[in-house]
């Protein structure tokens, strides 16, 4: 194809921890960079009540404040941001294009995809109302808040059982609620869970409603059993661990290599299967999804972009005689 001149050296899609860190590095590195975000910068962390495990914040920090500080840090280096909905991406060729809902088309030599992921939800009454106030989707993040309390875990796969075991470090009792009569987790995890005296199981059971108050948060669950009977379970927290889904609706999946669940496969330098296209944060195919590794991946992706751009021919011939 005929080489066209791109508007930007780099466009970052998504403004969570990965995108903001990539943007900070790019702006500080004097790249012509644009970050495109459909909402407010910060991603899922904005609705995280408290972050207790991000390095440098010994007393912990609210999710909103952490992302506010990350945004301010990127702004300090002059990161250009555009708040808009993306309707299409074309990642093929030397110049990539990003089409906005307004019809505007942006072009760049490189793209970093930081679109993130979202937890699968139960979609029941009370779940949204008490999210961050007793309803959680991350045991590693929120487990320490439930010391000596009775809590529930929903799910029967590896993640649910691993997190249930992790939560026994803090909680007095963990009740695993599963809609089937047996777990899907690996046998070794099942054995550990069955042998843990802090873990109880409710089989063939689903949750109808999460109940609580504005002041106390979650107080009990309304359950329905396989025989149709209903009961309640007193808990102060519920961890919904039924999987996560990638935010890949706008991605050209026919151009990208993804895993069986739709997450983008990259190498250790965050490079995707398309030259000049990188991915960082929760949209990547990986095991651990934490704020700290999302930020680290954003930095690695941007450094990879710099290396890629450094190996490309300049748009215009250099003139060193002036």
C-alpha cells in the first residue's frame, strides 16, 4: 500500500491503569500520542471502594483517588486525551485507523489496546446496589476487609475455589454456593477446599437476591434450592467469581490472535500478532489481573512502541544541514 502520513505516532485505546501508564510514558518520551477513552479515565478501578495493595500507598487508597493521581501524573507530561466512543478499528497495514462515533477517523503508526475486561455478573437484585459495599469480584483485592466475618463465594471453577481458599486467611467462615452438584475446579483444589474446616458448601443452589442496608451494606442472601425451597444466608460479603469477559466488542477479532475466551494473545513485550499493535492490562490473555501488573504492562507496551518506531523509516527525509 502507499504509505500515508499518520496523525499520531501512537493511539492508546482505553484509559485504565494500563492505558494511563502507557500514555504517561509516551508523553514523557515526547511521542505524538493520543489516548481515547469512552468514559472517565480510570476504568474499573473507579468503582473499587478501596485499594490496599498498590505499592507506595501504605495506608491504602480509594480506587477513585488512585486513578485521579494516575491521570494527573499523565497530564503533567501533557498527554492528549479524547473522550469519545470508538465504532471501528482497522489494524492492518502500516497506518492504523480508529473511527469515532462522530465519524472522525484518527490514524496512527502504532496502537496499544487497553480495553480491559469485566467480571461476569449474576444480574440479580441488590448486586449493583451493594457493589463495593459487600459485593466484590476480586478476593485478592478485598479479602482483608472481611477479617473474622462470614462471607460467601459464588462459583465452582478453579478461580472460585482458589479464591475461597485465599479468603479463609481472613474470614471466619466461607460458604461456597454452586448451582450444580459438583465442582468444576481441578481435583487438587477440590481436595484442599473439602479439607478446609472454614469452607462450607451449598450445592444445587442459586442466589435470588442480595439484601442489606445503606449503612451496613450486605447482610444476607436469598437462596433457592434445587427442590424449589428458599432460605436465607447471613453474610457480610459475597464474592461473585463466575468468570470474566473481555471488552473486545470493538476489536477486529478477525485480525487479532485471541485465546478461546476472546482475550488478546501477546508476547512478553506486549506485541500482538499484528506488527505495530500491542495490548496491555486486563484485555491480555493471562492468569493474574491486578492494577499493578496492568500498569507494568502499559509501560512495557509503550517501550515496545518506541523500539518499533525507532526501526521504522521516517515520514520525511532527515535534514541535518540546518
